[in-house]
């Protein structure tokens, strides 16, 4: 990883890998790595999720008999993973959108607090 690459920040519990197949795990890792390097990824691999917030997107990972989604936010200094879930319906479940909004707001609040503290100490 280059020092210029953005780290991944997970906002939900412990960092653990969903039960992806080996191929899906490689695809998810490859796409996340591209995001860390600052690349923009579009359809069919990623699409914006404005219902969650500005700078939010979902990665689409097709895996054997199921489809996975990795909901993320592109922050100034990190790629923030808001949720990873198995998509079973055409629309994103409202509970996922609600939880991702809460996690994003928590992240943004913490970031604003950290930035305000840094400005006071400089």
C-alpha cells in the first residue's frame, strides 16, 4: 500500500470477511483497492447511493447464488465501509439505508469534532 492510498475504515462491529466465495473475495478486494488508490468506479461494479448521503456508493459483487453489496462513503482521507450485506431483493432494504445513514452521520460528526479540535490546537 502506498502512503498516498486511503485506508479502509469499517464502521460496523468487528472487521470480518463475509462468506464470499474465493472469486468474490478477490473481486471485492480488487475493487476496494482501486478505491483506496483514488480511482473512480462506475457501473456495473459501483453505483451512487444518494439516498444514504453525498459520496456514498455501493459495490456490486456477484457470487455463485447470491449478490453482495458493500456500501461505502468516499471521505477525504479514507474509504468508509458502512455495511456489507447479501442483496436478496431488487431494492436496497430500508433498514440497510437507515443504518448506513446513522453510521455515516456518526462518522461525519466524529470527523468534524476531530477537525475542530485540530484547528484549536494549531
